[in-house]
C-alpha cells in the first residue's frame, strides 16, 4: 500500500493530510510553518510535528510515506524550497516536492482546470491559471508592503482607522482619553493586546507586532456595530476583489466564457460581511465571474499533487 502526505504550511497554522491512493486517512493541524514569519526553527518544529502526528493518526510511520507535497509561501525562492525539503527529509524517506501555497490552492479548487483563487489568511494573494496552463498572480509581496485584505492588513488598518477617527472627532488633545473608551473597536483591541490605555496601544502598534492576531478583535467589534471595524472589513473585501480582477484581466481577456473564482483562507471563512462585499465587487469588475460559496481547503490540493507526482491530473 502506498501512502502520501499533503501539507499546507501557513502563517497561522500548518495542516497535514495523509492518504492512500484514493482515501483520506487522517488530517491534523498544528502551529505556523511559514519560514519567513517563524524562521527555520519554527518551521521545522511545526512541519515535523504535523507529519508525525498525521502519520500516527493514520496508523502508519513516516517511513512508509511514498511521496510528500508541501505547499508553502516563498517556495519560489530556491533557498526556501531547499530548506523546507531538508526539514521534511529528516522525517520521511520518500519523494518530496515543495511548491507555492497558491499552487496547491488552485489544485484543490479546480483540479487541472482553469480558474482564479484568492487566498486571504495571515497574508493574501490572487493566483490563476487559464485553459492553456498559463498562470498569473497579483499581490502577495509581503505584509510590510502588500498582502492587501489579509488578516495582517485588517489588523493594521483597524488600528490606523481607530487613530484617524480619534483625530477627526476630538476637540482637544485630552478628549480622546475619555471618549475612546466607548468604542467597541478600542475595547476589543485593548483586550487582544492586553493593554489598558490608548498610549499603550500606540506603542504596541509601532513595535512591529503581530497585527494578524487582531483579526478576531476586528470581527467582534464589527459585529458590535463599530463603524471603523465595519469599514475596514468592507475595504478588505474590495481590496481582495481588486486582486482577483487583475488576474482575471491578465488571463481571461478574450470572449465571454465563464471564469470560476474561489476563496481560500480564514479571513473569508470567518467574515460573512467581507465575503458579501467581495462577491459584489468581483461581479462589478467582471460579470463573467462565478464565485464559489465554498471556502476551499488547500491541503486537499497538496494531497492530490502528492498522489500524482506533482500534477493535478489523475494517473
């Protein structure tokens, strides 16, 4: 019996699926393994933990695995691919392929067919493939300068929006200290970062924090009716739709054929309001788009690519 591992290594979690030729045997999720964010030590810990625990749950040993496909951000860089391959080779003896996270997402969403995906998790990127196999991407240049609509972008923009709202509404320098306490967004950010005052939030925001960790706080504030939080989520939906539109225009310029669009990642999964804006803006940009309401799990694409030796077609 041949066994295969598919791994989706993200900035907030790592998911590993084990399967044989036709069945899914086990899936586990552990901490982040994006090497750019957690470093080589963190990536090694998460990836090896995921492989060991998934194999144990499936009742096999890592040495029985015939092939592994790992989808991870940054795989376009040789040093990242080789480092991740070395980490995996310390656990398994079978073939190891390291590809971009967008490649396994496209495989999960469309198999070997054409379409466009938008990933919105800790980071963000749009990626697509046409019927001839040509690919294109937009965004995903890193959280400091890009990753529009991602959890990191949402957290950072919410803090910025809160401070701008204070600037616009305060009539004196001291007034924000008393009025901001009534803001649901301020209360949620304060709880998330475990700070007590506005000054502490400002200091934290300027010390390169994990803005992605604020995403749940922004969601809670929006649900409580906070106008800044609601505006940030709506803006994120528009930004993600713009990324999709860029890829669609690069790949599907001719004819009126339907273009399939799929969503991936926790930002889409946890924010119906953002999804609603994304749907509407995407259709405004290109009425040919058909947006799948299902949130795709990229690990399924990684497992399929492991089974087929790096392709998305059944052998």
